[in-house]
């Protein structure tokens, strides 16, 4: 199939980390849920990662993890080498039935970690340099300022009954459904 005619697959992605930036701090776990525009789930990917050599957790982030022990335990279960996990992730992304589009909430944060890990351990990114931000999309749909376009300001009809547990896969699925519901509504306007 010609790349230009492939449909977009929206890869809702959530990261769990031990600090504000990659390199000095590590991505502990991440997950993606791949949806098409009709909200059909085409698969999921999740991995728990070994911490980067020489990295350390940021005190504020480590304090947050101490307050969320179940999420912390999930983010540290059966860690893999980042190189192995990111290579498997690229293989998964490239097997999707369309062009992968990174989707996050907030995209700037999650994409920063995923992109850094992809470039460091694989040398390339199937997402190119771009990511779609759910909060920015909410700003446009709600016609509100960016900082007022929080989840609490969003209509309940945009949310499916899915958990937001700070476990990467749960959050990727929840955010992906949210994005698809917003996309559907935006296309009806």
C-alpha cells in the first residue's frame, strides 16, 4: 500500500517516569493503545524498563511514587532493557495497519521521553518529530484558554468508563478513548 494512502492510526501513549526529563532520569514504564478514527482498538504495547545507567530519580517524583504504591509496583514489575523494549516497540508500531500518530496528554511530556528513548536505543522514530496533544484539541473544541482546558472542564460524554490509575496501559487506553470521542465530535461539527 502506498504510504500516502494509508490511514492514520492514533497511538495513545502514556509514560511513567522517575523525573522530569529523560537522560538524568528514566522512563520506568510506558504503554500505547493504537486506535483508528472509528475508535477500533488495533492493539496495545506495554513495557517496564530498567533504569538508565547513571540516572537517578528526582526527589519530587520519588515522593509522588511513594504516595502511589500500587502504580509504583506496576511501573517496576519485570523490567526489560530499554534497547530490547524500544526495538520491540518499533516493530509493533511498524506492523500497525496505518501510519502511526503519537497521541498524548500532555503530548509534550510523554513524547519527549518516548522520542528520546527511540532515538537513543533504536536510532529512529516511526512518529517522525511530531505528536498530537489531547489538551490542545480540547482547547479548540471547548473554545477555552489552554490552561482552562483541563479534564474537569471537558464534557462527560467524551469519557468512557475506563480507569485512570497511573498504570501506563490503563492510562493509554483511557486517553485513547477520550481522543477518539473528541475526534468523532470534531468531525461532526
